[in-house]
C-alpha cells in the first residue's frame, strides 16, 4: 500500500468540488490528466495516466465509493484479481486548518509482488506531486 497525505487550506467541500469536476482535471492534474464518465458508485470511468518517461495509457476503473465531501475510490484489475488489481482512493477529513487529504493505492495479485522498492517509491512521489497540484488548484480557486 502507498499513501501520500497533504493538508489543504480549504474545506472538504472545496476540495471535493475540484475532485468531482472531471472535466477540469486536465487543468491541474499532470499525472492523471483525464477522467471521463459519471461520478457515481458502480460507474466505469475512462482514466488517462501520463506517467513521466512512459507512454500515455488508459484504464477503465470501476468507481466503488463516491461519498460527497469525504471519499472517491476506484478499483481496476488486469485480467483477474489474481494477476494484478489496484484500489485507488482520495479520503477527505475536515481539520481546524482545512482539509486533510489521504491519497493512496493498494495493490494485489501476483504481479504486485514483483513491484520493487524503486517502483513503489516512484509511485509515492507521483502521488505527492498530484497532491501538490490538487492543493494549488483548490487554494487558487478557493
């Protein structure tokens, strides 16, 4: 599991409004610059991944939790859960100074065991970068 956290000086409602506005993800999210589909549990979305040094790729994860102002979570598997699966999330918690964002991913399946420390560290770095982009976007649009 990888989880990166940040504190955003805004309410969970303000953070959620940026996360929930899929059409504007390309304006702030350089790692996942596209997400298309309905924001509702059980819906499949088309997610664009733009990882540095790699070709742009696409996934079609299933939204498993959409709790307004609290959590956005999706699940993706490759062929079967036994091969590779991941669950990605953003969790929002109100604090006295704003919103604590927990952004993470859990990996399962045979191939996940082959993810080395370098890959996991790079993924955590990218999540931290995405959190910074989210923070900047929310605080500038406040």
